[in-house]
C-alpha cells in the first residue's frame, strides 16, 4: 500500500517540499485577494443604482440597507401679510341701499360704505379730463375700521364690480370677512361712470344678429353701418376719452385705489378680464402686490379673430354643461335633449319671431344673445331653462326681459363693446367676416355665426398701440390662477396659459361652468381660503370636481 500515495506524502525531496508549501501559501493569498475584491464589488452594488445589467440574487437573508435621507424640501415662499387699511377717501354709509337687493345669510351682519375715486379719463392721455369711479366697501358690521381691504375686480361683461363685492360678501365663508373687508371697484363705464352713448337702433342690431346668417355682404355691410353709428355717437359724447375704456386703464385704476385705501401692499381677487387687469397691475407694481387670485383670466395675447373663435368654442362648451345640468333634472323644461330643442327653436324663430303680450318680439338673435349672457352665471341656469321653455310654448316675456340690461340706458352693451374694441388691435372687413361666418356656423353650430358677425362691431373703432407689460421678475409674490372648464368667456386653456406665463403662479382647474369659479364649490373655496386667509400655497395643478 505504499504506491504513489506513499511517495507523495513521505518521499518528496526537502527542496521540493518547501517549494510546494510556498506555492500553496501564494495560491491561498491570491484566492483570498480575489474573494475580498468580489466582496467589495458586491458591497458596492448595494450603494446605489448601476448601469450594469441586473443580477438575480437570493437576498432573503441579506441585511436591509439603511434608508437614504429624503431630499431637502424647499421652504414655501411666504405670502405677504395683509396690511391694515387707512383710507384717504371718505366712505359714506350706504347699507340701506343694498339691504333688499343683496341677500345676506343669518350668520353675518354686513355694513356697506360707498365712495367715489377721481381718476384720469384716459391714463394714456394725462390732463385730458378726469372722471369718477365707484368704490363699495363691504364687511362685518363689527369689523374694525382698519381691517385689511381685499379688492374685488369684476368682468366687464357681467355686473359692476362694486355691486359684485356686496354679493360676494354674502357668499364667502365668514372666516374671509373676519380677515378682510371687501372693496369692489367699478369698471370704467359701469356704475357711477355710466357709459351710455350707443344708439338704441344699433344696440338692437347687434343683439338681433341672425345666428343662421350665410355671411352675405349686404347684411354684413348693414351691420357695419350700425357699428359706425355707435362710434360716431360715442365720440360726440366722449371725444378722445373714449379710448380710456380698456382693461389697461382698469389696471391703472387699481393702483389709484390701493393708494386711496392706504396700504402699501394690497390683496385682491379678479374675475374674467378683471383678472387680466389685476395681473397687469401686479406685473407693473410687483412690490405693491399682496395675496392675489386670478379667477378665469382670458389670454390677453390673443387678437381677432382668434379671440372670438376661442369665445365661440367656450360658449359651445358652456352650453353643453348647461344642457347636461338641465337634462339631469326630471322636470327639465327643454326635455331630454336640450341642445336639439334649443337649436330647433332658434331655427323656428328665424322664420317666425314670437310676439310678447306687450308687443315686443323675440327673434332668433335675441335668443342666442340671452343664452350668451345667461351662461355666465350657473346659479341662474334653472331660470334660463324655464324662460326658454316658456318661449317655446309661445310666451317669450321672461326671455325678452333678460335682455333689458343690454339695451337700456345704463346697461352693459356700451361698456362691453368699448372694452372689447379697445383691448384688441385687428379690425375685420365684411368680406373676412363673411368667410368666418360660413366656417364657424358649421364648427360652432349655436354661437359661431353670431360670434363671427359681432367682429364688425369693432370695425370702425380706432386702434391704439398696446402698452407693454413689464416682467416683474422675482418681485411678484406667488399668485393663484383658476381656470373653469365651461366658461363662456374663454376656454380653460387660456387661463392655464396665463398661469404658465406668470412668474411663480400656481394653477387650479375647476370642472364646472360659468364665469368665475369662486365661491361656487367647496374645493375652490378651500384653495382660495388657503391663499387669502391662511397665507399658504395650495398644491399646483389641483383639479376641482364640478
């Protein structure tokens, strides 16, 4: 049994034995080094992501790596603290004038004060003349005199801002009124500064635009002639000051109001093109901007005809929301398909208008105009549907009465027209409008032809170069911008674009309808309260349900 094994273990020469022993030690060292390198490599793989292909490993018994520290969160940008107001103008008590006009909930007692602010008739032409605009201060009856003001700037196509502030005071949470006193500022041409210069015949011509018009030049030239009458008559009354009725002038008025209210930084909320005016003011005076909310601002960069087409598309969307809300009720006066019912009714009126008991006639154009004005206020949609239903039954009185504010003295037609025409630059010819009428009548069945023909209202209107809006840089505090999915004054994307172009703005979208989302829904109320009352920023990109 002493073969090869015996020789290997016991008969190796002494020098050979030392050599083999050294070789074994060297091999063990190499293996140990390799194992150490592999261990180091494996340990390194647990540190972070690798660009190498993943390796399948059974890791049930491997130690859990320590949790990495969360990335540092940037401190929220602080919002300005509302400042006490020390007005330099006198507010006289006018609570009694609104006691019955503005409903007030049982949880609050309001006190109303009225004042007049003297401003340049046209800020672009200082020294030309001066005019006055109304301010209305509305707050809790037991509020201290220096409670911080919250300026309210309304849309030129809806109710005057001053009255709007009083209505808002009856709708907002009491917590807002415990933080602020609302101050409404009238838009130029509304309230005390009543713009009343357009001939009644011309107003009626634009209210009665044929929604099924084929764009014939004869009809369009006649409409353009009515527009010339408006411009001629208004210039006879107001001369060069007529150019002062524009959104940029309202921005100038906001700065005068801030100074008159005695604050160095002012919080405010603007609706529709009132939000545009507020944005312009804030960009021009960023150091004076407090906590701001822009509710439904249109894209002011759009010129005609793009702006009119955006309104046509928005009006169709708003009507769909109105129709869905009506059809959801078992007693909807317009039946299961309100769009089909209204479209058929407008078609009937084109052939045969309906006469009211007092002799007034309801035309197809008046019906479409009543829709365009009524869609801005969802709270009035049930009454609008009821008026349409009555008119379908041959009783048009309620629907005709809805148009009185447009065509009577002190109404809304002249100021809306002047603001729209002064805010845009391009003037359309009858031939261009005819082409748009034919195309939009198909693309936007209820409102397209009307929106196209309305472009002629600004045809004779003088144009002025728009004032550049400065870049506020980092001086402007964060601003909350709200967009409404079914706003007849402009599409949601317009407001989203305003937010994207405003430094530090946060955007909130509401899937409801009407002009102005606040305070129509708890979700929007909570977000606005976060900004105005708590002084914190809501989550950017918040989506509020209908």
